[in-house]
C-alpha cells in the first residue's frame, strides 16, 4: 500500500514539473507600452522570442485616430527592444500599434491606447 502511494506521489510530482516547464517555454505576446509625460508620448516594447536564435523584426507606429504620428523600428536575434518619444496634443486619444515578424513569419499586430492628459 505504501509503495503504491509513493509511486502515485512520484508520478504526480513529475506531471506537475512537466507542465511548469512547458509553460516557461512558451513566449507571450509582446505588450507595447504607451505613456505620457506632459505632451510627450513615450512608446516602447520588449519582446523575447521562444528561441535565442529566432530572428525578429518589429515596428511601433503611433496614430492619433487614423492619422500617422510617428514610428520606430528594430530587429534582433532572440529579442528586440524598441523605444521612442514624440510630441502629442493634450486631450487627444492615441493608439500605439506593434507589427512584428519572427523568422520572416508575420504575427498578429498588438496595440495599446491612451489619452494624453
């Protein structure tokens, strides 16, 4: 009886350990950040790929409504970091859009919105 309980406990521990490792290996979608300091929009993103050998290219674009405001691009192997800032108008709503690809394969765009105070 004790051997059965011990065997089940070992199997349970192994199963939990495998699920934790699988969760750690999955990359999450990048999250662009849009913040305001007075009438300056501060835009940034950092993305870490699944593999350190993945080639990633990304562009951050800031819009006020449908009007283009500014953009910043970057690329890297395994990771990419992009940041930039520009003047904006107080009281207006802005959308920061991230378009990126990994190993030449386009990924769904991700965005963040905010209103300049």
